[in-house]
């Protein structure tokens, strides 16, 4: 199972602006730093794309939600290009 972890220091949204081209307006990208456990000794840093206004994910371990996958035109399973959604591996601690 793919595990994605978010640490306390990464519980924030990072924004960057991509300048517009050919008369198109600039785009703002919203991201959060996370770490993917891919089977190696250390997790690999990655960027999670967030929608405008979406709160950052809380520090925890997550897995990729099934709604983040599609079957492509060739019948193969792949991740959606946009709209990656995570679900917690454990219930939040109260």
C-alpha cells in the first residue's frame, strides 16, 4: 500500500504564480509538501496539488483515495492528472 505522510512543519499551503502567456491571465498554483513511502530507506519528498480554498492536509499518514484513479483509453489504471485525494490511514486522534 502506498503511504503518504505529512509532517507538522508541512501543514501549510505553498503558492506560486505562473505568468500568463499569449494574453492569458496568470495562474496561481496551491501545493503542500508531503512524503511518499515508496519502499526505500527514506520517504521521497513530493508536492500535493490543492484546489483554491482547500485547507491543507493535517499531519498524519494517508493513502491515495480510490477516486484519484481512472482507467485510461487503453484499459490501464492510472492516477488522474489533477484531483489527487488522500484518505487517512487511521482515525484522527482527539
